[in-house]
């Protein structure tokens, strides 16, 4: 077989907060998948990771790719790549993709101290509680039993994402297992974290890993950050976080913002703040600013809800500032307007969550004032609640 369009289903396993199992975080369950979950199957005492990745549905996904078809669960991922230039697919390719599992992602809890506006119940237990949805706790004994059944001898990367990995007790379990099987020194450990919590117990394992990378999901500075990321999150905490984990050998930090309607006016200020990090934390290894991930879901938080004039003005400004750094931002700003209905849903959603959190948007993002006019669609005022996950 020549290289398939995407190698993720051949090389990668992801465990979601609801214990759903899928190839990657962009894969969306459809058809015979678990109802209400993106997973292909769900880890439980009666269903192992091995059962899922060797089962009929997973085989259907790999068969599709092997035969040049895009599986139904990959449609959104491919559309996103077409629209914004960003895609998970590009990160998975490895020349040794035929060897087996090279990538493991463990997002096995929705415990998170924050309640970000673009997040939802699957990733934030605070959203889950608000909606009466389940809080998914880690189950380290079940996970360890399953990891022992997998061939991880080719593993190159292990990733821990949301909820908040620093609240996930499965993190030390996985790292300890990789050390037990003699693989940790060959593995790059990747965290996507808000940088708002520090856990000290992982330091010895990270020190034994090949490399550690922290992608910090900052979404703004000052009021924009605290407006979007409701909870104990501010940029001073991120400085402390970087200072603490800089003690880990072979560690690097990157910024991982989600660009949406609330922060698109101030990306340059975010970039400037990020560039100042090595000066504030001497000795830290920090990559350059990046703006790759454009929020498309929920659609009412996408920059496409801004008026034509505002999108054009912002696109011109970012193109002039740095066409390479802001390439995905400009590309998304130049997409067509989302439409009156989705725009009005943005206004209703913003007002609703503002009331819930006691944070009027214009105190943090005054540039949105002309965008809060309703356009007269028949959008359901009750639609949405900030829960996308
Ligand atoms: S195409 Fe996208 S969604 Fe599908 S498996 Fe690859 S990375 Fe995941
Ligand atoms: S986006 Fe990340 S930090 Fe924010 S609530 Fe969701 S999981 Fe937590």
C-alpha cells in the first residue's frame, strides 16, 4: 500500500474523557459509533482498547484510507484543512507508519479548573456540572491494564490534553508504565495545558523522557484571557508555570491559542506578550508565537460572525503586520460571512454567558460593540451555551 491520505488510524490511539476511543482528536464519530460520543468504541471492563482498534468500525476507517476514500468521521477535519489551512492530519505522518502505534493521546478526564467559552461538557467538568452532564474521572487501574495489552514498543509521542492534564491522575500512570517497559527515554511527552496548575509528581518522569513539550492554550492577555477562560487563569500564572517546568531537561514551551471572535482583535498583543516570555523567565526554551487553530465550532464563536467590513479590516491589518505568522487567521477572515442566523446566535450566546459569568463582553473586548446588533434572523435565543466540546 502506498502512503494513505492520513496515517492516524494506522498509528495513533486516543482516549477521550468519556473513555471513547478514536484515532485522533479531530475524528468525529458517525454511523455505528457510540451515540453522543466521537468515539469508535468505549473503554470499559468489558471492552478493551485492543478490541476497539481491531474491531469492524476501525477496520472500515483504515480500509477507506487504504482505498483512497475519506472516511465519514474525517469529513470535518478535511473541511477545516480546506477552509483554514490547519489540520491534524499533517502532524501524523511518519515514514515508519507501518510499524504500529507511534502516538498515544490520553485525555481521560474532563476535570478542568476553567470554563472557557469555546469549550464544553466533554472537556470541562465545570460546563458538565452546569449542564447536569457527567463528570468523567480517571480510572488508572483500567487504563494500566489496557496499556499492558498494547504493543507500545514503537511509541514516539504521548500526548495529554483536556480536561486539564495537570488534574489527570492517569498522567503519572502512563509515564510510569512507559518507564517500566523501557520506552520513556524514546518518547516525546506533549501536554496541552492552560498553564494554570502545576503538579510536581511528574517531574522525575519528564526528566527521563526523550523530550517534553508544553503547548500552552493561552487565548489572550489581561481581560481578554480571563473573559474567555473563566476561572483561575491569567498570564502571571503562565509565567510561573514556565518557570517551574523549566527545571525539566530537554523541555520546550509553545503557545497554542484558539482564535475566535473574542480575541481576534488583539492577536498582536498576545504575540508580543509571548515573545517577552524568555525575558521574564530566563533560561526558558520558548518557540515563536503561532496562530494556527481557528475556532470553527461552535460556529457562533468563529471570526466568520464578524461583519464583512470588520473582517476585511482585520485581514488587511494582520497581513501587513506579518503575513506568515497570521496566514491562517487572514485566510479564515477572508472566508464568507457566517450568515445572519449564526451571527445572531453569537449575540444571544454572548449575552447569555455574560449574564451567567457576570462579565459583559464590552468591558474586555470593546471592539465588538458594533457587532452586537441583531440582524433580525429567527435564531433561537436559547441556542448554545458556550459548550462545544
Ligand atoms: S483525516 Fe483528520 S480526522 Fe481523519 S484520522 Fe486523519 S487527522 Fe484524524
Ligand atoms: S478549553 Fe481547555 S482549559 Fe478551557 S475549559 Fe476546555 S479543557 Fe479547560
